[in-house]
C-alpha cells in the first residue's frame, strides 16, 4: 500500500460539525458510540446488533466508523475502509459464520471529495472473508449544514439479506 499524507483536522469546521452530528444520530438510533484513532485522526465508532425473524435468526452487527479529513481521495478512502474492516473484525461479538454477519460503513468526511473517491465509494461492497462486508461512504461537507453523501445504493452482489437494512440505517445516519 502506498504511503499517503493525512492531515489531522479539516480546514473548516463543517467536516468536524458533520462528524459530531453523525455521532448524535448514531446515539439517537441506539448505537453504542465510542472513539478511536486512525493514523492519529480522531474516529467516531458506532455499533449495534440487530436480529430479525425474516433473517432466519441471523444477527447482523453494524459498524459505522467515521473520520474528518481535509480532502477525501481514493487512496485515503481505500486505506480507511481496510482499517475499518480489520477493526470491526477484531471487535465483533459472537462467532463469525452464516448466523452472524458484520456490515461496515466506513466514512471519510472532508471539505472536498475527489471524483475518483466518489466513484470508488459508489461501487458495490467490499468483502473480507465470508462475513465482513463494507460499504464505503464519502461525505463532502463543504459548508455547515450542507453535505453531499456518496455511497452505493443500487442492487447488490454481497450481503443481500441485510443490504436494505444497512441502506436504511445509512440514510438515517448520513444526511
């Protein structure tokens, strides 16, 4: 993987304000919210577990990991997604397998989002093993109260049983 320069705080308060708003939306939806650090950058981490009869008793754990940076580019989003998947895999509860899946929404929030990063976020999910599926999110928060969110919202090849649930949660959290 290529080394990439990351700045620890966005140039404007809009990305940080969006991150704080996201923290509040996660907590309001019943997520356990903690903080972590990715490359020295403060990261908000939300997690929740859901089990529904229509999923045949299978539990899905949803992890949202988000950080504010100056600029979201494809390399940073790819690296953050890999880190988020590894982190979620290390803290998930229960045994990995057909009855316990983890869905991850890794989000980088910046003043600007490069078009290549938006295209990368807009592609279908990334899979690690059989039960970790990430759907990257790129958020351009150029002005307070205004954000453009890019993530995959189409049909799906990975995580079919849980995808609509995860996309509903993503729409609630990233607005």
